C-alpha cells in the first residue's frame, strides 16, 4: 500500500566513526531505517528481511535516485534553561487563548537539521523535515535549571553529516538554548537566547562545535555562515531593543543629560577633537537640548547590549546582591550623620565604619551593630597614626591596586610635555637639593645612571583640568610628581613630592616640593602631600588604567569579532571566553559609573572632567605597548635580556605584579602559539582568511578610528603577528584587568590611606588656613577627607567591584573542549595551560612566603595574591577571570 513504512534493524549508532570521516551517504550506516514506499508493491507482506536488505543494497550500489527515498530517524537531546514559573504562566496564557486551534502548528520550538553537503539538484544545502519541541504538555514543575528534551529528526538517506540547525521559537517568550546533541556525540554548543518568531521572524542558525576556517567551510554551510554574520552586523539604523543581537559602533555621546540642566551636559568623546574608542551603538534618540547627545536610558529605551552579551542569571543576582548590601551598609553612617557636619571629627569615626573584629570560626558571631558595618580591609595595616606609612606608599606602587603607573626616572628635573603657551613653564620645581640627603651618598645623576630613581608622574594628566576641579568647594587637587629611591632592600622609598597648580599669579609660585619630615609640622605636611598623591593615583587608576586601558579599549575588538568572525571560526572560539559579559558591564558603567553625576564624578576628585581626562590620556594609548613585556620596557622598569626566562630583566627585582604577571603572560603566549600554528602554518594562511583580516582591520579603522593612522599598529601578516595580537588581547581581558580590579576594596577600602579625593589644599604660611592647620593638624587632615557618608558609599562601590560572582570562569578553566574533539593537539595545549595555572598558583604561594621578598612578605605585609589564577566567590583579593566582567 502507498505510504507503508517498513523498519529494518541494524547497528545502534547512526553516525559511526567511519561515517564521520568518509561518509557521503547515510546508507553506509546500518541503523534503523524508515522506507517510504510510494508505488504499489506486490506481495509486500511476503518479503523477508533478507530480501528487503538486498533490495536496498542494490539501489545504493547502482547510485539510482529512487522515487522512494530511504529515510532515517535521528535522535537529539535539546537542553534549555528552565524557569518553572515562566513556563507555567505561558501554559496558562496558551490555555486561555481560545484562538489557538492547532497546538503543534502554532506553538513550540521548531528545529531543522542542515547538512554539510549541498543538494546537487538544487545547489542548496540539504535540510531535514522540521521537528517540533513542545514541553508544555509535560510541565516539570520541580525541574532543575536546565532541562533536556528528546527530539526526533527525519532525514533522507543521502543527507550527509549535519552541520547546522535552524531554530524557530513559536512560543510567546524567549528561551535560552543551551545545547543540542545528536545521537549522543554530535554537539551544538548554542548558549544563546532565541527570540519568539513574532519578534524576530528569521530562523536562528546554530553550527556544530567543529571549527572551520572560511575556506574550509563545508559547501552546505557557506551561505549560512555569511547569512549569520550579516544578521549580526545589522544595517546601522533604528533603535536597538533588548531582544536584538546586532553589533555596531558609535561614539560616546551618551554620557550626559543636557535636558536635565547644563551642569549635566558632557562633550561627545570620539572624533579628532576628543579622541576615544568606539562603543556599541544603541540608536536611542537625541536629547531635546543637544542633537549630538543621545538620550539617557529610561523605561521606554532601556540599556541595550546584544542579547547574548547580557549578564546571566547568577551574575545578575551577584551584582544585585552586592548593590543591596552596599545600600544597607550605607544606612548606618547616613542615619547617624544625616544632620551632622559632613566632616570627620576623629579617626575613631572612620574606624567605627568597620566591624570591631573578625571571628574566623565556622560560626562567626556578629553583633547587631556590626551588621551595618564593613569588613575591615585585610591588606592595609592601620597603625596608631591611621595614615599611610612611607614603606606602604612605596610597596603599593609595585603590589597594590595600581601597579602599572610606576616609571623609572630618566630625566632630571622632569619636563612637562604640555604646551607652555597654555599651561605655563615646562620645568619642574624639583632640584638636586631636595633629593641629595636621601640618596645614600649618590648624586642625582649617579642615582639615575644606576637606575635607582623611579617616579609616579601625574603632572600632565591632571594639570589641564585643575581649574575645573578646584572650582568646586568640596574638591581640591594638585598635579603631583613623586620621586622614589630603590633601596638596598629592594623596596621603594618616597623622597620628594612635587605639587603643581595652574600658573595664575606670576608673583606666587604654582609649584612646591614637599620632602620627608624633620619636625611635627613637616610631618603633617608630608602626610597631606601623600594623601594628595593617592588622590591623583585613585583617579588615574580608576579612569585611565582601569576603565580606559581595559574596559573601553577592549570593546571595539569584541564588536568587530562578533561582526566578522563566524561562530565556526577558530579564533572566535579561542577568544569567546575572554569576551564574556564585557559589553554588559561597559554599558552599565556608562549608565551608572562614568555618566554625568554618576558614581565616579560623585566620589573622585575629577568631577565633570572625569571622562575628558580619559580622552586626553587615550591620545597616548598604544596597542603595541599593552603587552606586559612591552609595557614594562616602556616604563623603564625592565630591559630586554634574552638570557632571562621571559626575555626581559626587571630593574626592580621584587616587583610582585611584574614577577607574577610574566608567569601568566608566558603561559598565555605558549597556548596561543600552539593554537595559532595549528590553524595557520604559514603567512599565506593568514592572508587568505578574509574574516580574520576584516576583524583586525575594522577593530583599528572603525573601533579605534581616531588612532587609525598611527604607525605603531602591529601588522597582521604572519602567524607570529597573530600570536602577539591575541596574546595581548587575552592578557588585557584576564590578568591585567584582574590586577587592577579585584584588589580595590582591600587596597582602597580604608580612605585615610587612599582617599579618592581631597577637600583642602596644603596651606602655605601666608594662607588664611595656615593657623588652623598649625593649631590642629590632625583635624585639618581629617577635614580634607571625604565625609563619612561618602566614605561608606565609596566602600560599598569598591566592594561590589571587587566581588567574584558564583558563575565566574577563571583562566585555565576551558570547559567546552568538544569543539576540538578531532584535534588532540589543541586539547593537549589547553590541558598544559590549565596545569600551568595550577603551577603558577603554587609558585605565587611560595613567593609570598619568601622573607627576602619584602614587597610581599614581612611583618604586617600582606601577600600579593591578585594574580593567583583561581578564587572562591566573594571579595577574595585574588583570582584571574577569563574576561572583563565587572
């Protein structure tokens, strides 16, 4: 009879190993088959199984395309994220909707296999019949977070190897598709949100885990590969909505809100006047007051990032929990001091913000009062003076929250690079007589020749903005230079601080030099000078080193990668873990942290100049100097030396950030070298990859358009070039960001040691405030610090930024190795890298116990752990996540 189905049993696996390597037809497998018989067949019931098999073999051997094709059932497992409440609500909605007459035709998830081969008759990829996944009939109320459903596909016998799956979501809500597995071993690692068809009618495309360079793409997948990238690029028009997956560029025109008032207007960053990296375009409408400014986030146009870049559930819960905890911690000082003076009356007031003590037992006992207080930072040693000691000041430049600003002093006196016609004389006020008594018998020139002098120089970074900053009654700042001597013990000792102000009065010096104290008055002047340096350093760290050089400068590379590197591309697969959540956290930062009136402007000295300072610094940013060895050499703290393990010699031997960082840098470089050489054996293979070259070209020419003509951009012509570029990107995303971010609470959470801003300058003898300083120097120092309320607010923010979430993925934890199932060399390289991370952790622990290393071991000296690869969740001051995710 027409339509009769005959089942023939055979071996269990549809896709044998032989099939995966050489198959051109599913008939080479002997799994259960379904044969559609369309012509009347005489005496069908009388045929034996042997006769049927013989007939099928005959059809296969003569290569005749029968009118009655052989078909197979392919089993699959589809894993989706499950929210019982959401599913129950959708089920109820569907039951109540009386217009639904045919459930299967109108609801569910429709899946369709796409073959790696093309159909010779149509020239198009072969596709299976659609399979329907509808779990609403069997609602697993007590299901786990992820639920796996069975699905059956019907394919023709000559279908070939499935290379992609097309997915249509005909439910009313988006679903998170985690993975699809065919026959137990052919994997599709989806990890993506699939939107309802009514919002996005295009079918979603998911490729198998196997990596393909563009010229190696199977014929059946080439059109889909290009189609997927076109969809991700979009057309550059319209307002982006939360369900979109479109990656495009825009300038930073979303920082201000001029409709709220002129004080909230901010200049556009991006363009030759104010150079800046590009961000992800959102398409929000312009403000009414300024057509060049994009309107801020609101209920009708919420914060946009491409859907798959958004925080996952655990990450979002972790950030939200930190925000709630910070708000609760803020209640204590807010209620207590809401009607009092903003000034701090004593160090006891500050110390009262912290819990009295820590109970390290398994069941800590906490008083009711302590519930509203902060854990004391365990890095900073608070002695009786409660101020920053000289030894800590020097140590924090090498093993603190900003260990990448210290430079070797090469020219004395230092010379400014600012335009003297605008900013005054370029000469420094520092002279040999300021230093000579602290140089252990050396002259300044001899100390420079022996490479013993180092500097923290924020003169040029801050001086152009001081008039704006100091115009605020509660913000006072200098442009500082600090000179350090490298002691015989390998530590840095501060020996002079230069404080500069804009030159406004030709009869009054705009620069002064403070040296280590000789009496009570100079002791407090020295403490105030160090506090002003730390205020400069806090702003430079948060805005330039942290935000600009990691967050902002990485985003264009991520956008370009999503736009031009297919999900099948091996380089995207390598970089994928190192791009996780970066665009989301950057969007949140633009909304809350670096926006007009945001957290940075509220809590740091830079106020409304904050982002302009980063634009000013971006002019001197160089991607070729962002690798760790190049950065150390540029700053003069290392020299090339091929006899050293990492090819460079550190001039400060005990430099914890550099010592530990070089271990991680070299491990990353070895992994990337093995990986790149596997896919790109020669220069021709680099040149012949259009996706790779377009990605790098657009990263420079669009993503960093304002610097695109600079000659220092590395070439991409050889595998060695690619190794250098990728190693730098992975380093920035992982270890460099970790070193700058996850120590913020423990290194910056005690404000007298590291104030984020100061409220008073250091008075000279002819200043009206000098007598109040002389009569009560401690009170003057305390009144220069932020208020208790703002201290608590700052600590809350630093604690959130320093927190590892539960779903953090750390360097060395490469989980999805099934991509390289057929490439044992790649799997072995990832395994070696993971083992290296474990070995580095042990080496760092060993170094932290070495009493000869005084910058990380000693009485009251905290160990340097920021580059220990692994960490537990929470504020641990250690751990190197794969990506910039907070």
